């Protein structure tokens, strides 16, 4: 059954990707080796119109035309996953995001015929009732729907975004005009924005602190080489500062926990002979990293950089002073 499941996933991927997939991309999607992906491609070629696309020395494949209705029906598991995310966004107070997802779910459900809705209805109800997303303690800042709509409109139109912004610690809002580079969603959602014609790099703006957001009259073109993921990964948290090569050693008593923990998307993990785990990554945001390392207590050792160790000592000193 697992082989059939992987084969069907590949059928969907080859039909949905307009540019087609290479054998290596097929293998990555399915987490199999290249030879297995090649055999699966050959089976699919026997039953579908699989078109080869040659781009220089790179060869891709895609399924021509649309899949039949039987291949495009959503499953109860897929619909329940969307419903679970809707419920989580509502609990976080992010009703604007929840409404968008709920609208999508409603459209998908309405596109199903009565027979399909009846067939998966009981499973969808059971799965939706049984699944929840864990909401951890932390900040929560709902975004007004009109603000999110203005941001989406500016990005789609390729224009600047104008708004009145109340910065951290400020009692009054100041007018801003930025090029919207991207949006990062979470318990607190942020706009990545850059001031036009300025030399300063993009920075984060909290969406909940924006007032009177509206698309501007000036074009706001994002450079082709800007990558939202790469920008986010430059820092451990939200605050961007100088990047450092971070090296942490998690002692053997907490090594198992560290093996299942992601400190940073770009981290490299290696095992030491004594049973400890060494985590390496490059990022800024040392103060936020210090705050996180408190939860590891005596189980973490800061190997590098020195400035992180000094920041940790300073934070510990202030914490002790506050309790004296």
C-alpha cells in the first residue's frame, strides 16, 4: 500500500508542476533513491501521457493535460488538516487568516459532488474532532482583515504599501511607505518591508501595529534575487543584527532531546564520542537565542562565538540581580 501511495503522489506531482520534474526531484519528493524514482516514472509512462522536456542537459517530465476527477478528489485526511489549521488560527486570534482558509475549504467542499461529500463526511467529522494544534504560551497579536487585505493587494499589484506605524515603545504612530518584500505569519505576523530608494536593508514591521494600511501610488518592485526564506533564516528570531557562526554543545543528559530539536533551519548536527550533540548554524539575533538557551539550563555549553557567551553571562547577571 505504501508503494501505491508513493506512486499516486508522484502522479499528482507530475500533473501539478507546469515545469515538470527531474528524476532527482522525483526522488526528493518521495524520499526514495534515483533508481526507484526511475522505475516509478516508467510505470506512470505506461498509463499517462508523460511528456519529456529537455532544457540543455536537464531533462524533466510532466503529465500532459488534467487528471481525471477520480485522481483529484481531496481525502478526508487532507480536508481535516485544513480544518485543524483553521481552528488553530482562530485560537491564536488570527481570524483574517482563518477566514481565508475557511473560504478555501468551503470552495473545495462545494466542488465535490454529493456522493463524495457523503462518502468522506463521517471520516472528516471524526478526524476534525480528534485533531488539535498545540498552542504554546507566548505573544499573540491578531491582524485586522483590512490590514492583511491591503498587504496582499500591494504585493499582487507590485506597488508600495503605506501605513501609520506605532513602533515598539512609541505612543504615537508615524507614517511609513515601504516596498512589501514578503509576509511572515505566526502568533505575531510581520511584513518584510524596505524603504524605497534607501540604502537600508529590509526590516520587519508588525502587522498588528499598522493603522490605515493602503497600497501606495508608487511601484514597489522586489529584486528577483530576494528570497524570503533566506532573509528569515539570517536571524535566530525576529531581530536582525550581525550574523555569527553559532556552535552549541548539548551534554549527554539532554542529547536525545537535542536530536529531535530544531534550533535553526540551516543547522548541522554532529555526534561527539562522549555522547553529547554539537549544533552548528549561522545566524544573528543573539539576544533571542540567549532567551531560548535558558530553557536548556546546565545542559548547554556555548562553544562559539565569544560574544554569545558574554551575552549569556550578562543576561544571567541581570536575572540574578532582579531576584536579590
